[in-house]
């Protein structure tokens, strides 16, 4: 009976696994806030749906596998089978089946997610220029990852980066909500990963590459910016804050930032608080 007790113990793996996932999803005490963070990106629902689809698919496979293994442990326990163990050299048919089925599942997932990938990585928002032509939207800001901070560079009044009226912040990213926003990201030193959990955006930042991210925030508030790539001894402190606000408040904040940084250029003592 001891070996059958072990088979029951093994059965608890899928039961507890599924139970804990459901517990976290429902958010009942003490599991509040342990599931996905609140989504505030209009396009984030596509990522959430894809995540849940894959979770349900793999969850079903996990449950079936656990039940089948339990059944084998229970049926063929040593205490209930006096016959000698029978060895087999395997089955080519079974090997083909368990190779084809996972391949088919992975191929299905790859095809299923193609539209989500295109929305997140290829279909950059478009705008109409002064000549009435559809062109890709320019980035509002450039985010540069470097050990161990996020340096943010905002385009000036001309809307172009790397001009004289650009302004800078460190670990403080302000962006307008309720409209499409494009960010340019790159790295100065090593691999980083720019992660905005509440916007369902994460992109590896590769030295020598300029990459783009876009979203449309559905509400205002303050949210985390983190680095999701181990980038050195100070990785743990590479955090920032994203503030999503109305266009009016964003324009006012950016104008104040330009005024402050312009003042510091003409009056260096202003940075030190000297009169």
C-alpha cells in the first residue's frame, strides 16, 4: 500500500498546481496581487489573450500528463503486480507520435500568435504629414539603457531627437495617455531589457541597435519601469517610474522641464541652488 500512497501523493502535483494558479487568478486572500498586473494598454489585451490561451493549452496537457502518470503508478504498483518486470526496446510508432504532436502544437502556437507579433513589432502607428502622406509616427522620446539607469531623452518642439532643444531625465518617464505613443530604445553598454509590466511591453535592448515600442495607454497613473535582463552587479536597482497623464499635463510638464534645463545652461549655479 505504501507505493500506492506515493501514487496518490504524486496526484497532488497537478491538483495543487492548478489550484494555486486558480487561487492567484481569483485573488482571494492571501494571494491578492500575485497574478498579472493591471493592463493599461489598449493593445495589451492581445498579449493577455495570447498568454491565457497558451496557459490553458499547456495546463490541459499538464493535467492529462499528471493523471496518466498517476494511473500508471496506481495500476502497476509492485504490491499489486507479482509478475516479473517486462522490458521493451521501445516503439517507433510511439516515438513518432510524441515527436509529431508537440511539433504540431508549437507550429499552431507560432501561427496563432503571428498577428499579435505583427501588432507589437511591425505595425508601427502611422500619422499624416503636412503633405497629406501617411508616414510612421516619430518617437516622443529615446530610452537609453546603461549600467545602471534608464536615461530618457525627449524631442524638442521640432519633434526630432538629437537636436539642440532636446531635454533629459533619468529613471523618470512621462508620457501622454489616450493616444498612440512611440518610444525609441537602445543601449550604451550591455544587454538590458526595457520592461513596462502594466503596458505588457518588454524588449531586449541590444547595443548597436535602435528599436521601437508603441502603445496607447487607457488611463493615467504611475507605474514601474524595470530591467528584465541581468545586466551586472547593479541590475537590482535599475528601476524607474512611468507617469501616464493627459496631453495637457504632459505638455505642461515637458515645458517646465525645458525651462529648468535651459536655465541650468545659462546659469550653472541654478543646479547647485546658489543665489
